[in-house]
C-alpha cells in the first residue's frame, strides 16, 4: 500500500448515499459525536497496512469490515456503520447491559452476500466518508484483480483498518498487528474523539485492576474454545492466541485445553474435530462461539442441550459439570469486551460484584462526562 492517502469531503459530508441503509443510520445512541468538529484543520492518522491517511474533515457516515471496529466506533459516540462484512456478527445483545446504548444490526447492511465484488465497494465508497477495514481482508477473501483496491480508493474515500481478530492470516505476516486499545486509539484520532478514548482507557485500566483480584494465581480453568457444528456432530477448534478475539480469555487467565493436544487450530487447517477427539482432550470447560448472538435460553436450547443428549457429548467432563458456556465470537471492541469479560467471570469464578459501572460506559458513549 502507498505511504500516504489524502481525501476530501467531495462537496459536503455525505449522510446519505447509494447503498441501502445510509439514509436511515442504524441504531439509537443519544448524544453521538459532536457537531462542532466539522471545521478542523487537516490531520493525518497512520495505520498499517494503509500508511498515513490525511483527513480534511471528520468522517460522518462510515462502513466497517468487521464488528470489532463497529464496536469501537459506537464506543466513540458515532452512529453505527452503515455496512459491515457480516452485520449479524456484531453481537448487539451485549449492549443490553449498558443503559441508553442500543444498536439494531438489522439496520446495518451485510456487505458479504451474493455479490462481493469491487463494484459493490465502489458504490459503498461513494456513500460514506471512510472505509474502516483492512483492504487485505477483502482481497484475502475474494478473487479480485490486483487493481481492485486502487479503483475503490479512486472514489476519494480511504481505507483505514487492520485485521486484528486473528493471528492466523497468511497475508498479515508483513505488517504489524495492533492490540484492541492501540486500534481503538487510532480510530479515535480518525473521528477526533481522543477525549472519549481517554475516558475509556481509564475505565479499562480500572477494570483490569479489579479483574486481577478475581483471577487466581493458580488453578485457573482449562477450556476448549469451539464453534459447534451441531448438525454434523463436529466442532471447529480454536487455539487461544494474542489476537483481540481472545482478549477476554487471556485477561481471565483461561488455560487452553487444546494448545497441548494434537488438535490443530481451525485458522490454520480449516478442519473440524468430532466428539471422540474432544473426549480425548476432555476439557474442564467448553466455551462455544456462535455466529449470531443468542439469549441464554436460546443458547441452551440450540447448543447445550443437543450436546448433553449426544451419546459421546454427555460423557464430557464439562457437560457433566454444567461447564459449557457461551463466549464472545470473533469480534469484540471495548464495550463488548467489558460486558463479555464480566459475564464470563461470573460463570468461571462466581463473581458477584460488578467490575465496572455500566452507567459510566453509557456516559462516555453518550458524551456525558
């Protein structure tokens, strides 16, 4: 990618455009980003792999590649993105724990559907001010010609993103990964919401300090992270790594039951394991990822009960001890991370007190600080 890209607002900041959903921005978040930031001097934000991106004004309408970036933008008081790689992977049910923060993923366009070509993204770029996505994520998942990204950028709307949810992408070996809060800080610069970021960073630091008192120094839970394929009696296995996808598990001190087994990471092999293989590992806890957000009742009905009724599944130690829990899917930003980490701390460690104040999160999102 080039080292510097400059964009302009092309007449006015566009709050409507050519794709569905731009004229009816998703969600209902009060007190979103301030309107007095329109008249700012040009500024530059650096992001691997796209390099230095110069902005002549604060973006308004935006699209994101993955839901971790969407959660970051929402945390920064922005209207939700008008489009996402897969809108359903923004698990907005976690926002239920935060007062006065609500987002409807049905109002966000899913970008990966029957048509996922450069032309669609050129139309998308005409309707938004910034594409918060790693261009390599797009070309790594679609058979696009070499100049596809350049043609999209020719609309004047820049890419700005880094795929941080997995360390398994072969195309991500030659540029740096970012931590969740490193990425969050860069997006705050884009939206000129550094003060909101600072408030979140302070809250997160306090949360981490509280969490240290919950996680034991020894005897930590050993868990297998799995994506269930109930109809096929199989599971996609995931090895905990340093990506943002597992931040909550690392912070909770979860030991990886699969890491020292012969099971290979799905990110590396795209393979699955059956019940017999899982029985050989026999983890103390099973943490299941799901595509869509599910209530606890839905989770039990759709996934836990079928495993409990399976001849091999009911032999698993985690099943016998009722230690099968829902965990965050692939994409978490600062809000989802706080809520999901606390929820899992209650299940793993019997936590009773809150580790953070939900109203404080709401106040930051809504600008009441």
